[in-house]
């Protein structure tokens, strides 16, 4: 966008343009405020631990704000349709839908898709009820935003035609003329076609205006999108799908999405959704109630049918049905509360429906909010909860629990030097929280192996870790993460041994530059023989404002300053450059100096310091009194090299 390369704004067939605009602005602002490069923001260059997590938050915030505003708009639109308690209850259930929340806090496209589709449908329903031209235009605007978010929103085109045609047909049968002098069927076709045409033109206009690649190659873009849609309809996912205890690369079948609806709703919304459908039958004389109910039922049924036709099936793909289910559940809850209040035992208690509705909303909140921030781990207790769901649906769709595993490993000794291995499909959540090195789990050098339930259930690339999993399962895990009595993450391994055990340790208190301080040092020994290895453990602390990546040098010198052995490197073997250090963080940094076999016995000086790898200029060193240290190096102490023992 910033370089005017409009063609390259086609990134995916999704197309994800609304996420690009909303999250892109948030990420760009965050990068500017924190002076981060694009490569750092993308994790291609090292940054301070936690920076990527903060960046994701900055990217999600505009999405969350847009979704929150749209939920408020849904309340307003429903309020225009009816005067009952349904709009308020619907807004509450939308805000408390666990699956909807789970995807609303992710920098992705699915929650925006569900949101824009729902708002478009509600504007359409308002148009059908009131006939205001502005409503069909705004329905088209949000339809265009949905089209720019993800291609399943193409469903809105035939749905709009069906909704308009069905409603006009009902009006026609009730005796209301469409156009004077026209045959009724012609008037019906004209009214339906005109409305759908206006909607489609507005949606297309929004899509073109907000997606720069459409300015220069619209036909090519549509061709590529069409090809990918056909591909995904015909081609199953390249990763195995887990359903009903089976793992398959083929289509999981339509029951997969029925199971998603069953287990991803709650013990409040599932039965109330069925009650909402019954309320549509009960309120046959109330056109507004009937209109909204049955068109939402059609929306849920037809969109689910559309997604069942595709070979690729994922939980996230069905998300657009859940906001509609929440509104149906609101209808059902209000209808149920009113029906109970009409019973002869309670007749006359006007406050009773409000109490029933309030209790149901409190129950919904009590089920959902304690799961913060892992809302995707909630499964419907009416169907056995997570205990049963783990045998039916894939769990851990968003890597839930991997951040907790990383935080646990961060508390162990020498975590900054540790290496953790795990399957890379969901490694991002772990990597951006772990202060050590993250690598593949079959790396023989790892200190810890992390397995997660989604990987195990779907047997993702099991050839690379199956034997390791079998061997690790013979022992107790070092730590686990569980949600709803189901284990989501297993950690296997043994914490590393003490660095330089038994060696001497002392305070140093030297300042390097303006932002780094060497607090303490530990040596493996003060006396060595030629051919030995001397381990030096440096304990650094910074204020988190180091912009450059400095190298550390460890020099062993003769009394007259001649260098006889050294070890240079980026802290923690390159894992934690100084530019990634956080404020008041202890950096436990060790180096090993190999002594030459022909090194003469005697007394040697051990010194350390830092320098810029490009200019080779040393970082200024000051003592505790603020005096500049000559040669900008810190002399730690004398080291004795004893004669090699006779063999």
C-alpha cells in the first residue's frame, strides 16, 4: 500500500482486506511507537520477549473495537424491529458467546466475517420490514465488507435474493399489490430483482473501493478467487481432521458441523435456540417476530449446508452461524420466560420474566467468563462438556495452554539458555512467550519437549515425533496444562544442571554504556591446567532500552596484556541479543574458554566487555563511582594455570 504496488495487495483468495486495514493500521502504529522494523514485527528478527505478544494485541484491538461496535449496532437494528426484551438479550448473548469471543481475540478473519455478515442480514431484515432504501444500501455496505473479509460471505448474494423474494411472496399472497397495473408475478420479480441488484452494486462498489488490486486487475482477481474456491470445495485439508474418534484426510461429512453447533454452544444457548424456533411457530400472528425468526433459521440452515458442501471442514468455518444462533436463543429465552410467567401459578407477577431472563444471562456469564482468556476450551455441558467433546471434535484450535507452558518454563533455572522443541504448526503461541530457544521437537539438543492435544489428536506429522511421544509417555511429565479436566499440553524433560557448579561467585557492579550493568560473575574454577575449559557465567541487567545488538568478549591475557585465549558471542548463544533485553530482567549468560594444551603455567587476567559487531568499537565501561575504565574492559580476577600433571 505504502509503495503504491496495488497489484500486490492481492495476498490471499480470502481476501482478508478488512483485517489488512484494521489490524494493519494498529500494527503500523505500534511499530512506529516502539521503533520496530517490519522484520521485527513479523518475528523474522529478534525482539524483546513479549514484544510480539504486544504487537498482536495492537493488531487485535481495532478488530475487537469494530466487533464491539457492531454488537451495539445489532442491538439498535433489532430494537427497530421489535419492542420486546429480545434486542437486549440478543446483545448480551452475542457478547457472551464463547466461540465468538475466542475468534474475536485473534488477529484473523473469521470473527470479522461473522460480524459483518450478521449486520448485513439485520439491515436487510429492517429493509424488508420498513422498506427504507438506506437499509438495503447499508446491508450492501456490510455485505461488501464481508466479501472483503472472506469468500464464504458470497453466501449473502443468494440469501439476499431468497429473503427478498420470500418476503415479497408472503406480501403478495396477503393481497398487498406490488405495482399497480402489473401482473402480480411480474411485480414480484421486479421488486426482488431491483432490491438484489441495488444490494449487489453497493457490495461490489465497497469491494472495489477498499481493495486496491481491484483498481488494476479486477478480472484476474475474480479468476484467482474462483479457482481457489473450487479447489477448496473439491480438496480436503492437507492436515488430518479429527472427528468422532477418527482421523481422516477426506471429508469429515456434514455431521462434523452439527457436532460443532452442539458442543460449541452452551447449556443456555442450545436449548434456547430450539425454543426460539418454537417461538417462531407460536408467534404466527406477529409478523415482525416471525420475519426475523424464520429468516435467521434459513440463514443458519443454508449457510451450514453451504459449508457442508466443501471438502475442507474446520470449526472456524462455521462461526458465522453462531451470532445468528445467539439471536434465535434470545427469542427463545424471552418466549420461554413469558410462557412460564403466563402459567396460572405465576400469573400476575410482572417481574417474573425479567428475573428468569436475568438468571439465564447470569448463568451464561458464569459459564463463559471464568474461561478467560481461553474461551475456546468451553464445551456444552448438556452434551458432557470437554470430557465427551475430546472424543468428538478437535481441541485447542488456537493453541490454548501453550503460552502457559512457556511461562512455566520461564520460571525454571537457566530458562534463557534452554531449548524447547514442539511441533511447529502451533508453535507461534509458545515461541512469543518463551524466553529461550524454540526449535523442532525432534532436535536432539532440546532440553524440553512440548506436546499439545491438537497435535496428538490429529497425529500431525507423527513420523517426526511418534517414537519420542511413546518413549516420553513411559515417565511422568514435568508439567501439564489442563482445561475442563482435559490435558491440553504435556512438558517432558529435566531442568538443566547448575551452570559452573561449585565455582566462586562475586559481585562486579560495572556499567556498560547507559543501559547495561554487569551485576555478578561466576567461574567454574580459579585454577586450571592446559587443555581445560573455563566456564564464565555473567549476570547482566538492563533498563530495557538497549537498541543495538552488542557482542560479549571474554579474554584471558598475560600480565602484560597479551591475549592467549578468548570467546566472543551474542548473549545466550545468539538467542537473546542485547536489543531484546527487558527492563530489570536478569540475563544469565555463560561462555566457555578452551585453554590451549601448550599454554604455559602462570597467572593470567580474565576480562570481559562488550563491543559493536559492525564497528568493533567497545561499549564504554564505568566503575561504581562513575569513572571510565581504561580500555573499556572489566578485569574480573586472576586465573591460575597450573602445570599439566605427568602421565
